[in-house]
């Protein structure tokens, strides 16, 4: 099996590659080659050094998708994206990377298949941002995708393309609508949702964090562990079971910011929660106000996708995976 990971330097991409290194049979077959690319060159774990190569590429640059697909990978993880806050701030960049880059990738697969039969599996990182208010109390997969952000619009359009190209046999695709991934390791990024992780990650290591919204803000979450599990399962799932509606809302946990903080206190004590500084930000509050809060993910669950059921689990997973169990 030849595997291409686009967006391998991002948090989920790195975690996915680490998982493959630790569980080399997780994708359902022997991996002959692993091609890791991103806007900055990713790195491969030592365990994969004999089969992995890494490169810095810009998927939105003309000709890049064709070069990547000329290797005819059997499995493509498309994780690359400009995150929500940056896509909202930079209209042109968001559409160039999140939409045009995806279309170029899909068309490169189509062109390769026209030369010689070729139909890879494509696993696409979508987002619950494809939905827009007003929302029902619980949002089903069938709810109207009417996003209220440019990022959400870019993901929703790509979902439609993925479903249509799959229907026409260009590739066998599945769209993974990720909950907000929390706690994200590393440094704060430009995602509007970044504060959900910041108010946990920084206090766990004794650093102050800013909370820009009220504690009654509710959202839909899953850990990095679960996110990796979603993509691995999407890569191996029999997609005949999924049917023509190829984009699935993943299981997750509906929780308020206040419930996040309460879980942090249970796991790490008041010393950690005292490091959260409240600084309301009208821009972030406005973006978050248009986000969904709870989902009916029973369709994905029936297909074997799973996630955490409490924020204590999410925080403990971060402590185990990123802090070697030490707060």
C-alpha cells in the first residue's frame, strides 16, 4: 500500500503518522511507501524512516497536485487547510488553499484515472463548521449545510465535490466532519476555536491563558486521540456501508466552557484554573455564536466511529500523551 498524507506537519497529521509508526498494520495492509507533505516539511518517526519521504509543498500551487498523484497512492489523507480564523481574515488565501487546492487534488486523481484505471481511497478532513445557525437542539447529519463562515463554506463545497467525485467513481471518498479537537498540543494557532484548548493546555503547565468568551458557550469536542481514530477507521471502513452520503459528523462531547474549567479543576486543581484570565473578545464571540453545539452522530457511531464521553477523559488523554502523565 502506498499512502499520501497531505497536511502531515499539522497537529492531526503528526499524530496520525505517529500512530501509523506505532501500529504499522492499522491501515489494513503492508505500507510500501509513505509520502508526507505540508507547507513546511514534515518529519517522519524513526520507525518509518525506511519507507517515508517528506517534502514541503503548497497544494494550491499549479502542478503540485499532479506531481503528488503521479505516484498513484492507494490511500490519500487530505488534512491540509487554512484554519477558521485565518480563513475568515484572509478571504483569498482561504479559498485558494481550502477549496482550490482540494479541487486540484480531486481533478489530478481524475486525470490520472483517465490515463490508466485508478481509484484510490480519499479521507478528507471536514468540519462541523459546515453547519450554520439557527440550529435545532441536536443537529443530525441531514441538517442543512449553510455555514456562516468562509472556512465553513470552503469545507461544505469540498464535501459536495467529494460526494460527487465518489459517485462518479473518480475515487472512493469519505469526509470526516471533525468536532473541535481539544486539547490541541503545541502552541496557540490562528483558529477561532483555539481558546478551547488554550484554557486547558497552558494552565496544565503553569502558564496563564486568555478566555475570550463567556463560560456558558457550548461546543462539540473530541480529543486528538479520537481524531486519529476517525481517520484510521475512515481509511479501512467498507464505504458501501456508508452509501452515497459520504460526509459524516463524528461522535463527540457537547460541553460548555464552564464544564471544561470544572473538569480542569477536578484533574489539576484550583492552581490550574486560577491561571485562566477572562478577556472578552467581540470578534471571537461573534464567530463562536454561529457555531453548532450538539450533534446526533448515531450514523457515524453505527459505523464504528467512537470518541470520549467526558471532558475529564479528554484532559487525562492530553496529560498522558503530551505531558508524560505529569501535571
